[in-house]
C-alpha cells in the first residue's frame, strides 16, 4: 500500500449512504410516518433499508482498490455500522479515514424535514458534509470496487467521468405514452430510469437523457451548490418528502445533465460495471460464476449486487465470502 502514502494532486473523498433497517428505533420511527401499507408497497420501503453488513466490504474495497481516497464519509441516521468498532484495531492511517456523519449534520439548516427515510432526499444534501472535498465519489452500500483504480478513472482535468448511454425520453417513445395513458398511476412510481429522465428534463433536455447505472458516482461539490442550492425554495421542494416521490429528481443525475450543458462532464459509453440483479432469483452459483468470469476483464472495476437481503442464508454466505476474499487487506 505504498501508493496510499503519496498525496494525489486532486483530493478525492468517498461518501456512502447507509442505514440499518433492522434497528427497532428506526423501524418505529418509520412506521409513524408511513401513510399507509399501500405506500409502503409502492415505494418498496422494507427492502430498501435492509442490509446484511455489506458496507464492510464496500469500505474495504475503497481502501484496497482506490488508495487515493482521502476521507470515507458514512451518512447515517443516529447509527453506526459495526466496521467502525472493528476499525479500532486498524492502524491510524486507515482508521482516521472513516467518519460517521449524522443526518442532523447535513440537514442542520433544514431540521424540520427530519427524520427522512428517503435516499433521494438524503443524497441531495451530500454537499453539506463538513470538510467534504470538492471532488468526491458517491457510493450506495451495495456498490463495490473489484479492481485497482486511479483518480484518472474517475476525473480528468478536474471533470467527472461518467459512464452510461444516451436514451430517448420516455415521453418520446410511443409505447411509454400509451402506457402512461392507460395506466396513469405508473407515473407515480419513482423508478430508476424515470427519475433520471425527469432530472434531464429539469436540466433542459427535451429529446434524450444520459442513462447511468448503479455504479459509484464521481461528483463535484460545487455542482450541488451551483445547480441545486441556489434557490432555497427549490431545494425545500426536493427534500420535503420523507419517502421517495415521483416528483423528485436524482440530484447526481440533475447536476450531471447541467454539467453536460456546460461542457464540464466527460461521458463514456463503454461498460466498466458488473451489475447483478435479483441474486435471490438466479442463485449463488450463477452469481459466483458471473463474479469469477469477470476476473479476467480488467476494464470492469465496479460491482453492484442488489437486494442481498433477499438471498437465503446459505447462498448469502457464499456471496459474502467472495466479497470478503476479494476485499481482503491488511489494515493493521
């Protein structure tokens, strides 16, 4: 880990949003604000907050495969992942990287909107993390690094490098228009693609949008201050929802599309992500096969495995063991 002692020209932090959905205090707090069982089902609230301790491997993957990362901020609601206690046995160099930031800190000027159970709302406020570097990479707790990366994989001449594909806006595709006409309630589902398309439209795109996937997201703090926080009323309209709402945009997608307009974003359409959906449906053998087959592809350095909390205990053990071996690193 000699490279970790060399200070990079650009300081880059990592930010991870995390919640322990099994915490009884959180569960009781959430029940209080849920309007109905129907809302819970529509927004898939339960599985969105469940976790199986995978954040440990997210953090270790960052330290191992992105040694240039300065601080690793973990955004929580009065919680602390077990790896914080584990880090007490690490050397100071690595232990000091971890910093737990409570929601009350980033919502310090907007406390009336807490508690919130809405990741879309939370990620809108990341730029209020104290001492966050201008350049940072935003992780969800199911996003891992699996190959060595350098700053130039994420930023070039200070500009974020974003992977994805150009897609037509749904409103420009006849079968989506028909779907929304026949089933207007589907418009009220805050889907992954829909929310990105919505973000692009807010940024002024009328025909297409740049669709990105579940990969760690390189961002600039100034993007958020320039494109999101200038008008307090607009910011409040975004963060007032305690649960996901179709009227919200994805903050990272909105600032990226604004940056595209200003020619301050680098786009690439090659695939550097291995994304595994529904591991509980395809089984651990298929999951492990996908992971192992990817080992020889050096162009893919990011991994996303969704809904690990739905995987049965036996299969989960194999998958977590793969992650454990992949992210193993001496931190003492």
